[in-house]
C-alpha cells in the first residue's frame, strides 16, 4: 500500500494529465456526399433547406445559386454539399470565400463551419443535354467539436430544359341541347325529366387530339362543381325553374384553350295536367283549372281567397277590402260599413271621412284646398293656403311667392314687372325677351351674340357673326387667313399662301413634298432615293438602314459601318477577336486591344484565358496546381501556423502548471513524512512496495532518523512522474482529391490512406 503522501501525489499528477487540452482540427466540408447526407452527425431536429436552382435551364447560361439552412440545431455553425450531374460549379467571384469546388466541377462544399448560407455559380450544360439532377445535403452543428447533437437533411432537385411550344386548342359552336352532338340544336327550355347535353366543336391548330377538356355546368350563374366534366347533365340534377348554362375549356393535354360559355341558357319547365298554365310541380291545385296558387297557405286558392297573401283573412262581407276576421291582419274597424275600415289617427273619424286620416289635429278642409283649416292661412280661399314672403298675396297668386319685391309677371316669362325689384324684365310686354346683356337693343334670346354689341345675326349659322364672317352665306367657311382665295376649311394649308393641296395627306403640301403620292414620306435630305422617314441615316447617302438600331449603318462600305448588324450594343472590333469594343454591350470585349482576351468574369484585371480562377476576383494563380489559389493558400498556411503556435503555447503553459503542482506535491510529501516520523519511531521499510513509474528505488537508502535535520540531509525529494507527451492535432482538412491531412503539434504531417495515418 502506498503511503498517503505518495498516493495523493500520483492522484494529483493523473488529474493534471487529464486536464491537458485536446487540440481539435477546424471543420472542412466533404465532397460527393450530398446523396447520402451527413450520416456521421446526429442528435438534433431536422432542419429545412432553401435553394434557388431554376425550374428550367438555358444551355451554357450561368446561374447564381444560394443555399441556406434554417431550423435544426440552434447556433451559427453548419455545412453543405451540392452535387450536380451536368454542367459545372464554381466559387463566386466576390464575397466571403466559404465555398470550394472539387476538380470535376460537379461538387461544391464549405471551407469553414462558421456559416449557414452559401453562394456559388452553376453553369448549365449545353442545350440538348437533358434534365440535370441536383443532390443537396445541409448540416446545422452545435459547435461542440464533436458529431453529437447536430442535425442534417438532404434534398434532390431536377432541372429540365424548356420544352417545345404548343398552340392551345379552341372550342366553337358551344351550346346546350336535349340531343347528343350530331343531332343537336340549341334550346331555351326543357322539361324537368329530360337530360341536357353539352355540345361543342373541338379544333386544334397543331392537330393534337383532345385530352383533358374541362366542362362546367352553371345554374343561375353559379358553378355546380359536382357535375364538372360531365358531357351529359342527368335530369336528376335539374329542378323546375333552374336556368342552366355551361362552359367548355378545351385542352390538348398540354395547354388549355380559352373558356367558352354556351350560346344559350336553358330553363327547366314543368308539365301542366289541368291546362291552367302552371306546371304540376308548382300548381297548388293541379286538378283545378280555376286555381293554381295558395300564396298564404290557408287552404283557399288565391282566386277564391279575398286575401290571397294573408293567411289570417279569407272573406270581406262589406267588400271594402278589409277582412272580417278582427284578430287577423287587415282587420276592419268598421266591418259593416263599406265606406270605412280604419281610423289611423284615432280621432274617432274613419279615415275615409277624415280629410286628414293620419293627422289627429286636422279633420276639416273648408275650402277643399288640401290644407286643414287649422293650418290654412286662407281657410276660405280654395286658391290660397300660404303667403311665404308675407307680402299679403297668397303664394298661388303671387308669381314670385318667395320674393316680396315682385308679385306679377305680365308676359309670363318669369321676370317681374316691377322694374325696381329683383329679376326685373327689360321687355315686360315681350314673353320671349327679358334681358339685353350687350345693350344693343336686341333681346338676348333673339340676339345670336348676346354678349357682343357688334354682332346680332349669323346668316349661315356657322357661329361667326355676319359682320366678321369672310363668307357670311357659306356655313363651311368663315376666313381665308393666307389670302389665297381658298377658305381656310377647304385649304389644306390655311396659313400658307403657297400651298392648298396635300394629295397623300401627310401634312406636307404637294408643292414641297418630294413624294407627293406617298403619305409616309415627304423628304429625301441626302438624295439617295430613300425617304427620310424610313432612312435610318437621312443625311448620309452611303447608309440607309440600321437593323439593330445602334446608330451604325448596315452597309459595310458606307460611313459608320456596323460589324455587328444584329447586335445593338456593339459595332466595332479593334482587335478582330469577335467581341465588340463597347464595354457596356453584350459580348463586350474587356480587352479591346488584345485579341487573346475578351472576358474578365471576376473583374480582377486578368483575362479569363490567363486567369487560373476566372470567377474569383481574389485569385489569379495556382502555382502548385492543387486547385487552391495562391492567396488563399498563403492565408490558410498562416492560419495553420498561428493555430499551431497557440496550441503549443497552451500546452507549455499547462505543462508548467503541472510541474509546479508536482513540486508542491513533493513538499507536501516531505512535510507529511516528517510528521509521520515524529509520531512513529519505527523505521519505514520501503523495500516491500513497488515504485511508481519514474520514481527512484528507495530500498537501498538508509533508514530515516528522528531528527528533522537528518531527514533533510538523507532523504531525497521524490522525483515527479515522467509524462510521455503524445503529439496532438493542430489542424486537419480534406483536399480537392478527397485525401485527409493532419498537422501535428510536433511539426510532423500525416495523411489517411484508408486504414491508418501515414507520416509524410
């Protein structure tokens, strides 16, 4: 059994060894794993993938793709792998370089585990390559440097090429009939027990057979969906009074044509057994030709029922239109008096005898003028009831009942005879005149120009007074501005004495028109025989057309010749490499003076032909050909060196702490042994116990004495346990070819051959 001091020292040393840090490598993505997923990770809820691959692709077109993952494990750590079977993948030209692509260009993955969204480019294959299959795997990680507690998922996408165009079919002669197609005519009525047939003619410009045509039946304008696509509407679906229409949407299986509504609406009608004009299904008395309805449902037909809309009344003894039943509706307050039945205002006088049946304050109208005696200002004058303007003349006799300044209108023209009052009549004896606005002595009604004292007549009725009219008796002319003897209305050029005709109606007179019979042309400035309107270069006789509208002529021998006649963005090519010099156009030559270069996809100033990374603005060269740019390689190597130095420093610090603790342990052991020596004079026998690894054999040493000084001079301090340091992993990554590498803390490099780690 070990002494307590030594046991404590060994336990403390073991604890310190366990506490030494384990150096983990930074995460790098794996290629060609998208279909199988991240099977080595597990533990969290399934995340969700977001991606924007196109629904169809155009050959050789490059698409910017974004992949992101949400849900799953909380945090910001994650990774992805995308694999396509056609086209090529490439890292984006700008932004954070968090994506790498394998040598085949078919797999993309992450370079660091610090993101959950990534961007890269996919260049579609050549046209005719067929559908492209895409596999996607994404991972959300908890950042614990282990594979537990993570979550992943996969997805597959198919991107087809656009299909051929197709012309949709049409439907004609759409109608409803009681007979099938071929024997049908459009009908407007059908008995309730007859089937209805949807009839139409199908036409397809491409000759495609009918497939998937939609038929919809509508009752009263509302679609009845349970009968969709039925060519025959069974009579069980119809009811008397229905108004049926139907629509047809023709289809050839690829495209639907326009929906067409039937040309007719069919009313469902009933049979009439008693011939009274009402169908049996709706006739309340189908066997009685004198009755067909019982509107109020009291069992008495409407024709015999004095109150066919009132179930509480059926008879009217005094024939006054009010029922004898006092408890029902329309009860007769005076059932035996045919002249009375109601007293609405409750004044005891029947409504018929009461001149004001709804007004309990009035019952008499002595002068029968419709106004009760109580309210009539003139109760004994049947012609007057009120005097609105209080001028003593009743409103009926007062021509101006709201104007106390006027009472009479001798000529009845609505203007008062009193010249000093409101609305005075300038012509009080002439019912056709009352105002002379321009003071020319002619009333406004007879004056063709009531506000112009210089005009009164317009003989030709053209709206211009005779005094100012150049042709007062010709309603089609009023002036000849240019004095050429032709009225302005007939003169095509009323302000030009040199022109009167425009044969082609182009707005240019025949005298000045270079093409007098061509309404589309009037000038030929360059004299090339092509009118200026269709001449794209009207002042250049060497050019007349510009097919792409870029301002450069189509003729190669003319001025401003266009080398790209069908491309409006390009016209010149200084280095003759087939790409235009205009930097803002399509197919623009970024290097117009260099025939070996024309594109710079990443804008780094190095042409794509010479750029080892044409889509990455941060890289242009790959000196060692490992697929990683020189700039990124330098950054990675610097980062690896920095991580190695940090790990070594941390390890040195922990070893130093461990050594310090061992020294402290040794001191504790000496003190404990001293105390044990004082308590027990018996000599210690160290020969029987086995020594810990690295401790000297103390059996050959002399026995301890009882003095402190002797202990200090004869017993050596126990040596610390020897710690065998194993190198740790400073960094680990997988290269473009799939090989996994490690940099160890002792400076060695290892690679995995599939079975074990090999030293380089």
